[in-house]
């Protein structure tokens, strides 16, 4: 078993045509692409989304995930339902395009100053009610479409670390709602035992993110997502334990070293993808011969 390396088509890639993104990432050596809704856009309809998927697969790469994260905690009921409906539309289109999973998160988003704050604007219980209501709608859509929801615990949200995220997964309790395991968010909450976390999630892991972290999430401005290998994620444990549990899916680089991107790489997403591939190869090599699936 081995992890396949992909890249999330975020950063400046969002403005590139899909075919150009595919060529870029294939040339660097990635085996898959995690597309966002800048490309896999429901407003473009089935034909537009299928073009993105076909361009990826025709090049020999796979669409490993559709990144469709919406903040599911909102004081405006109409806007909250719009976000849910948007994600449901992505799930339905993913099913039509034979894409295996669509990403979701909980909320509220701590980086958005307009998002409600707990408990000043909304109680924790009311926030959880909104998140669970949305996930139940995602589960129904995923079941109908044959698509799994790969849920991610994100810093500052109601589902942010292993324990709060497990509450969400256990409450929904569906084979169609699994986990996008991103060790960086757990690290920010003190979940440093990557191997234990992966073993506990086990077969619930649908997809992974490759992102490092250092700092304390409760203190704004006191943490960063640095280059892979610079933070507190135990990457040897990450790769070896995924192999131990038999995970042979995709792990996508989610590049969020924004200061480095701007100051050193000049905002070039291809440069970010290239340097990330070098880091992943080095970390896999350090973990052992079975940790990677690089061509």
C-alpha cells in the first residue's frame, strides 16, 4: 500500500485554465489534482465540470477530491441554505463525473471577520445544530450520488481537532461521510500523536492533506502553516501509519505558506508545487521505501 501525491489547485492556479494546471502538475510529477470550485464550478453545469475531469484523466492523473468547503454556521438562514445547496450541487456533479469524494468543513470560519463568533453571536449548541443539519443534507446527496463526503476538522471551528471532529463523524454515522485527514489542524490543537490519530480514524480516512503547522490556534497571528518539514507534524509517523492501516489513496499538498509564496516565490503557484514535491519526496524517503508512490 502507498500514498499517492496530489496538489490542491488553489493559489494562482485558480486563475489558470484547467488544461494548463494539469500540464503544470503532471510535469512536476503529481499523480492527482484536488480541484476547487473555481474550476469544478456548478454554474458551468455538467459539461463544464466534465471538461475539467476529462482533462485531468486524459493526462493520466486522477481527480482525487473536489474542495467545496463552505462555512456552515451563518446567522442568515437563506445564505446558510445557499451554501448547503451549493455543496449539494457539487456532490451531485461529482457523482455524474465519477469523482469519489467532495470536501466539507464545519464553521464558523475564524479568518472571516463577518462570520458569527461563539458565544457572542451564536451559542455553541446552535452552531452545532446548523453544522449537523448541513451534513445530514450532504449525506443524503452523497448516498444518492455514490460520492463520499471527506470532512475536515479546521482550526477555530466547532469541529477543529480529533475529538470534536470525531463527534461530528460519529453523530452522522454514515459510510458516505468520512475524513479528510489534515494533521496540521490537529497539531494546532495539541493533537501531536499523528500515528494514534490515524489509527483511530482508520478506514474513515477518505483523503489526506499534506500541510505542516506550528503555533497555537487560539491566539490570532501566533501560528503559521510553514513549508512541509518545518512544523510539528511527525511526517515519518504520518506516512508509515497510513501504510500500516492500508491507506492507498491520495494526499494533496495544501500550500498555505503565504508569506513565503509572496516574498520568495513571487506568487507563482507552479513554484510552490515544485518545491512542495521536493519536500514530499524527502519526507517520504525519510519515512521508508513503502511510504511513497512517486513515479
